[in-house]
C-alpha cells in the first residue's frame, strides 16, 4: 500500500509539472467530462444508453460558449478497435468536431485510451477517417494533440487546479496497462456484456477505489493544490472542510451522465438524464447536484499564507 501511495504521489507530481496550462479568469467557461467509454454500438457498449443525453449536453455547452475537456477514457480502446468506435458514433463526432474546429476542445488520455499519448497513433486514427458514405479518407480531428494533464491557473490569483484522468500510480491501470488491456480483450470484454467488471477496476472494487481516492487526498494535502479526476466513475464534490478533491463521474451510469462546470469563477457538479416533462414527453434535463462554489474557496496555498 505504501509503495502504491508513493507511486501515485510521484506520478501526480510529474503530471502537474508537465501539464498543459490553461489561464482562466472569472469569465472562463469549461465543462469537464470523463469516462465516456465510447464503444462499437454492441451489447457491451455502456455509452450507448446515454448517447442522447451526451449529445444534448454538448449542444448546451456549445451554445453557451464552454470549452469541452474530455478527461480520459473517452473511447473504449481496451475492448474495441478505433475504426469500429468511429463508425458507431457519427452523431457524437459531429458535435465534438464543432468544439475541436473552434479551438474549444481539450482531449486527455486515461488508462483505457492510453494509446493517445503516442502522436503517431493519434495521427493515424484521429487526424483522418473514412467517410461513411463515400469511403474517401477525409480530415477528422486533424491537428489534435491529446495531453495527460491540465492545470487551470487563475490569471489574477495564481491559483492552480490540476486535472488528470486519475489512473496515475494505479498499478494495473498505469504501469501494467498493457497486460490489463490484454485480459480485457481476451476475457473481460465478454463478461462485461453481461454486467461483470474486471476486479482490477476501481469501478467494481470498492476497497480499491477508496485506496485510490485516499492517495489523491494525500497528494492534495502535501501539494496544496486542488485536484480533479475521473477514473473511479464516482462523482465527487467536496463538502466544507474536506480536501478539494473533485471527480467528474462518468457517462456510463445506468440512467445519466455527470460533468463538472467551471463558470463565473465557480465550480459545480451537474447531472444530465432523460426525464418526462409535465406532458409526459421525454426530454434531456440538466440538474445541479452540488455547488456552484467559488474556486477560490479551494485555494489551499493562499489559505495557509493568510493564517
């Protein structure tokens, strides 16, 4: 346990050091989603049931001038080939491409799409794609450069908030990810179709998830920097007095998706799902689950110097 904690601490510190820096102020708007696990449209595709909620949410964020940040595990590359994922999600790509072409999209990698850290892989599978109708190769997410980590740095206060997927230091999902991917392809993808998860995943293993989260909190306490993750599929918004650990949740819950919004200098946790309106017509609705709270509330470095 001590070795794992040290590895997590080291990996998070490395990610912070090498992160892409996004300068923000109180006019900035970002939405953070993670763990979409877009699949091939088959029975094992967990994203499929929430695809309409996801695209409706993207419409809202596009119209309201948000920058879309996908914090890892956007595509389920442990189970499926990219060509099948691309073919099954054309409507999703149309929404995401608007953000990309306008410079309002940041793509990060997690353990299930760790291939995206290789520029040659991204150029091969994402910069171009085959047109479904003509069969011709066309520009797709051309010029996309995924990153491991993002630091949101406030222009006026200098406050930093680190965003990573959250697999850093989680041995089977970080250092041993190739073996874990092999096991998923060879066995767990078939069990997955019937609702079973790999025991190496923090999604199914509560004890493992709590250990991972305790390591996050330990890093926050030592670094004095607020942390946003995905990976565990468990949304998290800290209560007053808790260390500033946030989790964006996932897009593969049974009936909804979650996201973190940064807007007007504050952060909030929101949920999107299909609900009936007063006329019994189904519609996608947005609900704030926690917040908004000022980001400055979670500036531990500033709080310590003022005491």
